[in-house]
């Protein structure tokens, strides 16, 4: 009898041990997977990371990963990530004996561990027929997850991992691909202010050409669009007024010559006491009057641009040559052969294009940045032409429908590369800004519609979507997505993106 009692006791202990072991096994299952919601995240699965056990989950009714405790007759939890037209969040569906449970039937916490980041704890609240996470699941969806569920007084725990936008590249591969590693950290940003504009003529070097004499056009020497040098003949006219002025000058010159002869003779006669002093004084007065008449006739010709001596020897007294007052480009011409001109009629417009202006649109928010004397790089929008300009003027009024101001930038144009009418962009350096975290602009890549850099964690690179701030074209401010001190791929980072495509460790939204 005693032996029988001992045997029963031993069998009871063994049975209890077996039951406890089964409970432990059911409560401690480990799995690895890539979560996905069939409505919005069907392609999140990625190859398993080497060295980890195979996943131990099934596809659930919602297209996610279904974890169970105690087989199909026990408690089940399906993990999905929903991101159809909304930021991605976890959605958890609860089951008992394969039948849906209300979301309040269990309390669930998930802990995510990512490369180079502290653990992130997700809590859940009931919504409709599921539990929804209190936080957004940031991209990339690459992490180790621990699920802890409290149901009917029991605590159930599952683990799984998923890999996305991650690739392994040892140092040898980095050297071969020419990938440069840098560290995110503080930087000085010199933001570039880019303003639109147009090349215009320098208003200070535009000349309106008028004949200054009435007459009839007998020859047109230069035409619209031609380059001219100062002094070149533009048109020839026949002017009756000029003929009269030249005649007056010639008559005055002859009278002066006669007065000089008379004066010399009377002075000699007076000195020899042959004639009276009165005759000498009269001759001197006539000489003075003749000199004044010549000077007056010469001034009239000079005011019209005609050399008096040339007028005296000219065969055609009415011929008048209108000359270019400056060297430049003829940008307008309104004269034709045989045309009768008035003395103040505009017949040519000549512009010196060795310097031009860039008329730049300045928005009200940028008026504190753009200042007179400030330098800017002016770039043509339709070609690779660029040059340095200086702000010489800013309008004081903001007007028009656009409610903008205009700045004028002076540009050297001795080679003639800038043509009025060309659309340009002016780039100006604003005030230097100190930022706590910045990355090199050449490190940025586009992945699934997001701007990312590839952070380095040991021998692994993983995409890190960034929220970016100000930039100067070389460095760019990071507002979120990367911490100071984290390493990232800078030069030739596209090689990592290509390697991701080969490995398949990405997904399509």
C-alpha cells in the first residue's frame, strides 16, 4: 500500500511538471516576420536576417501576422500596419478559438528596438474592431518587436523581427564603392536666397539719337540690331538750315580776312604818320566786330556737331552726317530714306551693353535680406551662363498685383553673353545660421517617395527618412530623423541604394 501511494505521488509530480512545461512553451514562442496590412502594407515582408530562427506565425484574416497561444483553440493576436492614406500605425486584431474578440478584451504593449535608437514603447487603445497604436510607426519598418499581451489574467509574450531598407556592407565593400562616411552634427548653414528676374538694359547707358537739324534723309548707313562705334555715321540728311549756317560762317571768315588786311594797312599808315589815328581806330573796331561774327557763326555750327573749318571747306553746304554719340547696339530705328525729319525727332536708340542690369523680383519676406551693395550669383534659366552681380538699387514701394519690390543688379557684359530679355535667377547668401544637426547635401537619396540618408550601424546601413530644414546647397539642416553623432553615407551613397535593390530588402507602398 505504501509503495502504491509513493507511485501515485511520483506520477502526480511528473504530470504537474509536464503541464507547467506546456504552459511555458505556449507562453514563450519566438518568431520573426515582416508585418503588413492587406489593405495598405501587403509587401512589407523581407528576407530573414541571417542567424535568426524561422518565424512562427500564420497569415491572419486581415492579411497580417497571426500569433497564437495554445493553438487555434487559444488566444490569438494579429499584427498589421495600416497606412492607406494615413500615417502608418499598428492595428491589432484579437481572437479566441479563431473567432474575433472585442478590442477591449486584452491589454497589449509593443516594444520596438531599432538600429542606433532607444527602444520605443507602443500602447494601444480600442477603436472599431481593433486596437490602434498611440504612435506612428516611423519608416523604415525595420525593427525587433516584443509583444506583451494581458488576457484573462495571463501575460503572453511574442517576439519577431523584420528587416526593411537595410543592407550589410563591410569596410572592404565601402572602399570598393567609394562610399564616404561622415558624422551628423552641428554646422553653419549659409542659406541661398533664390529670386527670379530678367536681364534688362542699363538705363544709364541708353541714348536717344536726334538729328538736331531739320532736313531730308538722303542715306541710311546703320540699321536695327547692328553694333556701332562712337562717331560712326548713322544717316545723312540734306538740311537747308545747315547750308545757311555754313554760308554765314564762310561770309564771316571772308569779312574777317578783309578786316585784318584793312587793320594792318591803317596801322602801318598811322605809324608812318601818313593817315590820321582816327582811321586806324575805325579799322581796329571793324576787325573786332569781324572776329566776333566768326566766333558766333562757329559756335552755331559746333552746337550742331559740325566742325567750323570742315564747313568752310565743304563742297555741299547742306550735307549733314548724324553720328553715333556712343559705342553700342542699335535697339531701335525709326528713320527711312527720303523721310523729312524735324530737329527733335527720335531716329535711333543706342544702348551700351557692356554693362546690363538684372531686374530681380523681391518678395516682402526677403526685403530684410536683399541690400544695396550685396553681391549675388546670377544664372540664366535656359543655359549655363552665370556671373556675379551687385545690387545697386531696390525700389522703395511694393506695388502691382504681385505686391513685390524690384532690385537691380549691375552685371559686366563685355563679352555680350547677357542679352536683355533672358530669364535669370539671382542667388544671394543670407545670414549665416548655426544648426545643431546637419548632413551633407550629397548624402540625400530618394526612397519610396521620401528623402533619406543611409545611417551606418556597425556593418549595416539602414535608410533614415529625414525632415529637412534650411540649406545652402552643401549642407542641409536635419529637423528630425537623425541625431548628432550618428554616422551616415555621404559621397556615392547611391551605391547603397543600388545594393538595396539587389538584396530585395525594400518594399513598395
